[in-house]
C-alpha cells in the first residue's frame, strides 16, 4: 500500500483520503530509489568538486597575495631602514658641519666685537680729548674776555633760545584760543 493520497470527489469539492495500491515490483522500486540516490550523490560530488576547486584557487590566490605583501613589506622595511640610516647620517653630518660653521661664526663675532669695542674706546678717548681741548680753549677765551661782554652768547645758542621762545608763544596762543572757544567767545 502506498501512502495516503488526497483525491477530489466528483460533485462537491469535498476531499477524501484514498489508499492506492502500488502494482510495481519491490526490487524495481528499490533499484529506482538507489539509482536516484546515486545520481544525486554524483551530482553533489561534481558540485562539491567544483566548489572545492574554486575554494582551493581562492586560497592559493590569497596565499600568493600574502607572500607578495610579506616580500614587499620586507623590501620596504629594508628600504626604510636604509632611508632612515641615510637621514640620520645626513643629519649628523649637517650637525657637525653647522657646529664647525657656528664655531667659526662665533669666533669671528668675538673678534669683531673686540675690534669694535677697541674702535669705540679709541673714538671715546678721542672725543674726550677733543672735549677737554675745547674746554681748555673756552676757559682761555673766557679768561681773555673782559667782564663787560660775559653775557653775550654764541650765535647757535641765541638761535636756539629764540626758537624756544617762539614755540612757547605759539603754545600759549593756542591755549588762549581754545579757552575762548570753550566759553563760546570764538577766537580772542
């Protein structure tokens, strides 16, 4: 007996379970099922083979990529090491060079400073000497002048004093004008 099958009955759309009898030979059924199973197995094997091949290929590719990356990294590491070494050497070389340069520069600076200081000292001494000489001459002149003309100033001094007086007058005038404006009187 085969499993229950649902059959439509004529006339009302009702459904009823009916048992149908299989008239085939049991061996035939067994072989058919076996063949079906084997076919499926074969199909799956083929499928899996293809899948595994793909997987293997992918794995190989990945491995190759990894190897390549490793090689590249090794190369870059070496390159960077050399680069850094060269950089360091260059830096040290420049440091040494600059040290030498600065030493020379500082030596020259010191030399020039001493030279300039010497020059300055000499100039100062000369100025002082000149000043003393002028003072001596002035003293001599003053001693030679009589007492009546001691109030007469030099021309330069007189000019300066006049200019100062002029400035003072101008300042006072402006102040007066401002004061007048504040009171609303206009210019005085």
